[in-house]
């Protein structure tokens, strides 16, 4: 299964409580992989002796940015906002296994949910709004790297969600993952 973020949405209606899992499927557009976001994401999760080349690159980057900041703060700000993460290669994270916690949690981060240029995230926000439209829902955030929180819905509720998601522009891949996440345990 894809390692991704998802929302567990819990609804209440006249017949009881029901829930559904809405996944965020990264399209690897690289929009979130800016130097600014990377610098705000926290420490790389590996010891220097395990990945000396990564830590050497980080040390050199830190020194370069420090010099740039001291010389011209405006130039520094412009640079970090427009420069891709130094570990982004062909729209893929080259340090994925040891990426910082902020990167692991995307889009469930302060900078993540504010991102406007990511088509996948914009679709996700539209899908969330479509499922919640007119209903109060409790949202909890989860990641599929742990066990998936079981959804609890009828086949009719699942079909209604699918229709709403289709109208909100869900892709085939997103719909397939939605179905997987909501079939972990049979719907009631």
C-alpha cells in the first residue's frame, strides 16, 4: 500500500455514526519541495555516520545560507522561497527514508495545508469539502504507515461518497486508494 496521509471522517446521522477514510495521494509535483519548506521541516532522521554524504551536503548548505543571509537578507529570502530542496531529484525525494519529520507529515503541517500550487492537495481539499458539505464531521489525521483506522459505513453511504468525490474531481488512482482504505474491514 502507498505510504500516505489520510483523514478519518466521522459523521453522525439519525441512524447512528458512520465513518470514511479520505486519502491524500501525492502526485510528486515537487511544489512542496522548496528549500524554504525543507528548512522548516526539521532535522534529517539519520545519524551522520550512517549517511555522511547527506550530512556533508547539509553542512555545506547551512554554511552557504548563513553567508547569504548575512550578506543580503532579502536575497536569502528570495532564494529559499524559489529554490527546490537540494535533495529533490527528478521530482523524487533522494533522502525519502531519512527525510525530516515535517516532510513525512505533509500535507498535515502548517506549511502543507497552506500550499496552493499543488494540484493533488487542491483536489484533496475539494474532496474533503464535498464529503463534509452540510454535515458536521470529526476529522482525525492518520498515515498508512501504521494500521489503517477502519471505516464504518454502509454500501449506500460508500456509493454516495464515491459520487461526491467523482464530482469533486477525484482521479482514478485516488479513487482506487479510497476504496482500499475503506475496505480494510467490510462495511456494515
